[in-house]
């Protein structure tokens, strides 16, 4: 199955992106708790843009998505807290006396908890549909209906479905971690996130991630959050409890 | 502003250093995630605020 293709039926695990980026992964169909409509969800850095204006393309621009492939408009996102900026006089004082005023000279950063955004579903091509669930590697769609806040799962097996590496499984090595993530131009600190020993690559951001009940992905599994970062051996997931609380969407 | 406990304060300071990618405190266990084997080898600290540290090489976390 080519997850970078243009899909008539949209579900989690396929290429998507705003007109401003390359490509990431569609997390799936969610319910917007503010107006009960069905929305598309992925990471903020995948849907990056201006709410009410920026087009969301499936596939993403890197995978040849163009204006005619628009499937919606960015609706809202959870802002990532900026690092504290000192005024010029404080920067000067810290340059001179930083060794003495170490704590006062350390910019405070309120850690983020999620990297997520939602978009309306309003495709240019009205024959395209959005369905609940997630694509597996054989092209079938399964719909794990349950969800889990993401707490107390250290040592448990999980799986994700992503644009680049498809379905991969892994083991949770931390479930209340604080990490820093490189966003190309700056580090952003995240707290209370899940770290998984498992494979993900560029373009997998937004992958819906599930707690595995058996030995293979199934509809009994539970949605735990969104993959948003990773290295060559591990990936990082933001928890569903914060996605629901801060973005105000629920897994459909 | 609430007071941060000394352990988390020390770990947050460590997180500002190159090669330190994250940490987790769970009960008495502290896991430190580092970018490479080289960083892991160069870490002189074996414990922090009385908590024993387990070092794991995670690689560098980047938005994907």
C-alpha cells in the first residue's frame, strides 16, 4: 500500500499536510467537542498555518498534493509555549553577571504537553469521504473504538500507523517523561509524554498510536495519543488526555 | 509560583545541556535519555539528589 497516494477514503495513517509544509501523517477522524462536527487531526507542525485560511492537502505537498487535493481548512491548534525573551537591559546584565545570577538569567519555559491541531473536513472533491479508524499495511482499515488517557503504560506494547514506516510496534520505556525536541530552528520542551522503543521516520508525525491488547493490531486496542517526534530508535507520543483537554477533540 | 523540588530543578538544569534529551522521575528511579553513547560515557554523575540514575541512549529527538 502506498500511503503517499491520493485517497478517496480518508482514515488515519496516510500522507497529509498543510500547504506550508512537506508531509506528515493524518491521525484520523475525531469529533470536535465544541460543535460536534467531524474533524481531521494531526500535529500542529503538520497542519501549521493560519486558522480559517490555511488549506490542508491530502496527500501533503511533498507527495504531490496540490490545491485540488485540499480536504479542509486549519480550524485551530494548541499553541506551543515560547521561550521567555528578556528585555535588552536584562540580557546585558546577564552577559556581565550571568555567573553570579545564574537562576535569574535562565529563561523560563513553560513546557508544552501536546503538538496537535485540527482541521475542518470539506474536500474540494466532494466524492472523497472521511471514515473512523486507521489504515493497516495491507490497505484495510480497522477501527479501534476504545481510548486510553496514556498514563501508567510503561512496559506495555504499542503500535502506530504512519505515512513513512507504516505499522510498527514498540515498547513503552517511559510514560511521564520530560524531553526536548528539535523543530529545525529551536528546541521545544515537552512534559508528561510517552517514549517508545520503536521505529519512526520523517513524515510519520501525526501517526495515531494504540495500546496493543494482543499480538497484532486489532479493534480491541485503545487509542493513546499522537506520535510527534523521534530519533532513529525511539519515538515520542503526546497523550490523548491532553489532546482531549487542550484541543477539545475526541477519538471517534 | 510553586517551588520546584531540588531533584527536578537539577534535572531541568541538566536538560539545558547539549546531548541530554530528556528524563523521567518515577518513585526512586530516574531515567536520563541522552543523544549518543559518547554522551553516556562522558556523564560523570551516577546519582542525583540521592536518586540513582539509569542512562538510556535515545538518539536526538526531532519533530518528524
